[in-house]
C-alpha cells in the first residue's frame, strides 16, 4: 500500500498535471458561462411541466391554448389593440416604440412569445413525425456514403430493425414529453457534443500524461538499475498500473464533478430529468434523436458518463502497456495521440462494399467522439444496437491482454 501511495503521489504533486487540471477546469467553466445567455428562457419548460405535466396530451394542449388566449387578452389591454399572436405585435413594433413599455411588460411579452413557440412545436409533433420514413432514410444513407454489396445489405438490415423501434417509440408516445426546444437552443449538442467533448479530450490528455509519467519515472530519472534490480523491483510495475488507474479515476471524477456541477448549476434541469431523451423537442437537426431503448434524460446522462469513464480507464491501461515497452513518456504520449487519430480515421480506409467498414468503427476513439449519439439508432454508420457494449467489451479484453503481455515481457528483459 505504501508503494502504491508513493506512486500516486508522483502524479498528484506534478506541477504540470496540477496546472493543466486547473486550466482545463477554468476553461470549461468559462465555456459554460459564456453560453448561458439563454438560461432564463429555459425555465419556461420547467414552468410548463409544473403546470401541465411532463407528458404532452390533448387535454393539456387544450388548456395550454386557453391560457395563451388569456395572455393575448392581457396583451390587448396593454397595447390597446387586439392581436392573434404575440409575433404579430412584435412584427409591427418599431424600434423607437420599445420605450413605451415597462420592463415588466417586456418580460410578459417575452414569456408569451416562448409559450406560443412551445405550443406551436407541441401542436405540430404528429405532423412532423408522420413525414419521417426511416427505411427511405436508410436507403438515402446507402447512397450518401456510397455503400454497396454486403455492407449495404448489413446497413439496411439494421435499419429495418431501427424502423421497427421508431414505430414503437411513436406508438408509445415517448416523443411527446416536454424538453428544451431543440433548434433554438441545441442543449443536447451543447452538453454532449461540446461540454462532454471537452471533458473527454482534457481527461485523456491528463490520463495519458500521468500514466506515462508514473510508468516511466525510473527510466527517465535513470534509477531503473537500482529500482528494478531487487527481487521486488519487477513487480513494482503492477503497483504502477494500479496507481495509474487510480489517478486516472481521480482525474476523471474531478473533471466531471467540476464541469457538470457548473453546467447543472447554470442550467436548471430539475423538471426534465425524467423526460425521454427521444422527446420531439430534442430534435435539433434533420432527423430526431431516437434511442434503441426508452431512456430518460437522466438515464442517458448516467449511461454516457459510465461509457466515457470506462473508456478513459481503458486508455490508461493501453498507455501503461505502451509505456512499459517504450520507457519514455514523451514518445508514449505522441504514439497514443497518433493511434487515437488512426483509430478514428480507420473506417475511411476500409472498402465501402465490405462489413469491415462497420467492424473498423468499433474503436474507442469512435465511441468517444460520437458520444452524443450513444445508444441511438439515428447515428449514421454506427447505428448498430450493440455498438457500445461490443466496443467496450472487445477493448477491455484487448487492454487486459496487452497489459499482461507487456508486464510479462518486462519481467524477463534486461534492464538497461
């Protein structure tokens, strides 16, 4: 235990690692606050859920419309003219006329504008989803990516399964639940594409650096001949592996806690945790987000966080295996970076007529960089239902094997 703690201390007292952790945390906090100009508008969803319930029903929409009509009557009493929509009033309003109304009245106008926007989106859900044809979209992907032969057959077969899941989702009305409007705010993309991507890249940098630093410490300080010459010396590598995993876990937890803690302090998700991630309001791009299972926003967040954490631990193990062989932290760092990029680009080197195109996508870089589309059938060429668990399982086995092989090799080679 004492050796383990001393190995951990090497990383925990490293000025570079400490400085980078502080810089990354500060940067993430800055990114979140600099993108929080619309946070007050998001509270409208919480108010809607409190008043009408989380699920969108015919009765709740009827009541919502009545309340909007009452607000329009209030608008008439304020401006002295009747309007069918707040947008009609704002469209006719000249800039110099803005000063005619108080701050409280402008707050009322803004709230009414948000209510009309959310009501309009909710009222058009059935129409928008009726125009979605999953099978045709799958055929479009085949043409878009130039896929042919067995690869096209595999993709279309999986797409048929996804089409059934889509129909099930619509039948269960998983998409009829309130959430932050997708296209105005893009909250899913901001959290899982931007914020999570920052956490992933930053934590990987720190994990690779700390693991390589711990593993190669004796070689870079030229004490290897003393340290590894004793009967206990070679087994020190196992302590280094455990210490590397422990430090990686600490780094990951700290970045997650600081960044996500700040995010959910700034943006109030208190009423939407149980909303389905498949909500029509979470539709941001050409195709809505649709998961293979009915997951709430909270469940999706937990699942994605676990995936990222496991992948980070696997990268720590892979870095350890490479460090034992290279015995140099700088070389190890750049090799891991190169392998990460190659793993991400690997599918682009595969023939588009072969299933190797899909097999080559089952890599940790692809999993991490596409984390916002995890568990989803609406995720392009990685729509496969088994993508996440197969990727994690395969790379866990690969990492364990590489760590064992590198350790066994280290116990037998000459120390120079």
